[in-house]
């Protein structure tokens, strides 16, 4: 076996061990593919790394760096941007990198309420027409699962999807657009 093959096998093994160990992503879970970030305001990005580790964040040519604190938390502020995208958002350290894609900058709306906020588009009057005419890749929706807790949680998990689906919540389906 050549030295190059041995090196490739070692790198593949190291990557699989890191994945099997459930290594924490560098970016907080809310920063995922298809995310949308608020326009015309400084963009706060945060995550988790090894304590003391230097983290460099880049999006659309803007780069900022931070050092993780004693608990591994880090945060940077990217400059404000006008609406646009898609962008790649990346965070990297000396030993690993995470990149999420199809990130837009636009208006972000948070909608909450009671049970009526969970009314799905498929249950509305003229649902087929609403779904057919709602196709727009700039509209994003993050669904935050109900998960009550007695104390604050360190992260926010959600599922971000472009486009409107029949299961999308009707009360706030235009929650964020990049225009």
C-alpha cells in the first residue's frame, strides 16, 4: 500500500470515528440548508467548538473569527446585508469545517399562537389552488417541534424547507421572503 493510500484510509477512518462519536456541529442547529437570515441588520452567527478553538465564519465574502469560550460557545457578527442569495455559510476550525447552502437574506417573521397556528394549507378553502400558486423558492419555513421543558434549552432545532407544501401552516405560510 502506498503512503498516499494509507493517508486516505486514515483520514476516512478519522472522519467516520468523528461521525460515529456524534461530534457536535460547529454551527447552531438553526443554521441549516435553506435558512433565511434577517436583512439590513448585523447577522449573528453562533455555535459550538472545542474550548479555546478558533472558529472562522464566512458568508458571501464577509469573514469573521472568534475563539470558543471555556464551555465551547462562540459567536460572531457578520455585517448587515441587503436581500439576496443564495449564499453558503461556513464555519471552520483548524481540524473541521461545516457548510450550509442555499441561505437567503431577507425578511424573517416569527409566528406563534394557539392551535389555529397549526392549520395546514391542505385544509384551507381552495387548497389545491393555494398550493399551486404558492411555489416560490424564496419562501422558507422552519418548523420548531413542540418540546416543552422546565428549563431553557441550549439549542433550537427546526426543519427548514423551501416552497410551500400541503402540510405547511396556513396562518403564516408567507413567514419569510427574500424580497
